[in-house]
C-alpha cells in the first residue's frame, strides 16, 4: 500500500501552523524540547546500533504517551477494530506509538496529527526505524482545525489530548466533520471530578491556564452536541491506579529512551497526577473494567465514538465511552 497514505487525504488548505490559535501555541511550547531528535536517535542506536531496525515491543514503554500505556491503546484499538482498507486519524498523536500499533496489527493506514514539532520529528524517525513509514504519516497541525477534507477518515483515535484544549466543542465538531458516515471515534482522556481544584503540577499542565478539564457529564453532553451517540462508557481508574502506583514505586530503570525526555519534572508531576487520580475512585466498576481492558468484549458499531477518561482531580473520574454519530453527511463546524 505504499504511496496511498499521503495522496488520498492531502487537502489544499493552508498549513495550520501559520495561523495557530495563541492558546494552542502555548501547548506546543509546553511539550516542545530542543535537541529531542538527537537524544532519541542516540537512544535508538543503543538499542539497535548503526541505524538498525527497532521493534514496537522495544518502544512500548516510551512511545505510548498516556496513562495505561500500550494496554490502554490496545483497548482503544479493539473498540475501533479497523480493517486493512481503513484510514484512521490519531488526533494528538504524540510520538506516534498508538498509530504504529494500529498500522502494525491491523494493516490500516494512519494519519497522526500533533501540535508539537519535536514529537512529529521523533515520530517520523521511529516510523523509519520500525519500518512503518509507508502506513503511518505524522504531521504537525492543530486538531481543532484539522487539515483534512470532510468525511475523509474511517475512524478517529485520541488519547490524553483534550485536557489541553479550551475549545472542546470545536474539537469534537472537527472530528465529526472528518469522519465518514459509519466512522468511529475512540477517546481516552482525563476528566474533572467534583472534589476541588486540580493539584498542580501534572504532566499536561504546570499552571492552571494550561489545563481545560471538563466533567464526565460535560464531556458526554459535548459529544452528543457534536452529533455522536454514546455506546460505551467505562471508568478505567480502578485498573490504572494500581498500575501507576507500581510504576512510580519501582526504581527508575536505566533505559535508552524515557518519557522524561519530553516532560520536565516528571519525578514531581507523576506522583501529583497519581494523587489527583486516587482521591475518590469509583471502585464499583473495577471488575467490568478488567474485562474490558483484557479485550474480552468487542463492539460492532456504525458511526461511534469510544471514550476513555482517567480521573484527575480530587475528583476526577475516569471513563471510556463510545459514541455513534448519525450516518448522514457531516456538517462543517
């Protein structure tokens, strides 16, 4: 399928970097790191010298840049269940780990869009080193103004992205616009609880103005208002909390690649994030979530959005939701 990826979906609209919304520019600054490409290149060469091939398994602890890591991505992928003929959009693709997993396991083509140029540069390097550059196309862009035509992608995936976006309604309208009739959205994000203010700093925010959390109910309302019908609604917090506690309690491994390359002060932000998640978890959903995250259930849907939200705030809730959009022609936001 070499050559199909870029040609089918390239629009003629301007590069979104040229007209970036000021608030989105601050997001890019928060995550951007000069010299990241060289550091990752050096780390890769420790794993596979002289530009050798690297496996997805060797990258799994590094390039799934969200709570739950590859396990959460696998759950989202199972909800989407793309075919080899599908084009998937990863909105807020980060380093491209989820996009590469989808392409490798399902044979589908994936376009990944992220605001942070350093993420995209590193992600393209990882595409080459894993041999997936023909299936995964990573681009710099603003997912609140997606540089793709209407009804151009079969499915959309987004994980731990929306908490940095003030115009949440605009984001979901844009996703609805680019989805084909019958397409699916799988969403996994942090939502606000009702226990007070977010305790800072956390990985996505150092200052209050950088975080734009909504409650689970507000998220559902936003999705429905953008034309989606919710099919699956899960709270993975009870599953994620023990995983995070174990990870943070373990000694830091001497690994060639680390998420600390992209998050300043991770030794403080990680425990603070865990503190936010831990205050008030909904234990009643734990058993069902273990089944969901193990892939025991699958969902066959028409135009859907699957959402997952992990808690954050004294009080955050975590959920996974699936939504189905009507099969009519999408309207431009």
